[in-house]
């Protein structure tokens, strides 16, 4: 199981998890839900207490992963298979352009 902390601006917004079954779960942080009920990370995932679950990586997070020649460089430098979407998300999206970043949880380092 791999996890990443999802930050919106400087605030911890939630955690994204790739389960051992290959599912993806995004759960907003309880404190974030209380303090920022209208500051969703994407229109398709409004702030709520219930987790979001998908069989594939959520499209919003897919969009954070580099493409083209930049994906080639990232894949080669970190030796991550281009199909390992969670691995690429955790490696490449710690300092994204925009308000959202994803940092690996300590157990993933």
C-alpha cells in the first residue's frame, strides 16, 4: 500500500492511497473538511467526509503526472515504469505548478 499526502496551497487537504488490491482512495482530512468546506482540490471531488474510491487513478491526479519528454526523463531518472501511475505521482508531484502537491507518506520513502 502506497500513500501520499495531498496539499492544497499550504494546507493538508487529504491522503491518496493505492491499496494492495489496486484500488485508489482519496480521503479529505477531517480538519480540512471543517476548516475549508468550500476549498475542494477539483470540481469532481468536492469536500466531504466520505472517501472517494476508484479502480484507476483519479483523472485529476493523472493530470498532475508529466507527459511526453518530461515523463520520459522522470521515468528514466527515478527508474519508474511509465505504467506505475502512483509511483510517478509520488515522485513527480511534490512541487507541481498550481495549488496542489502530493508528498509521499514517510513509509513510502
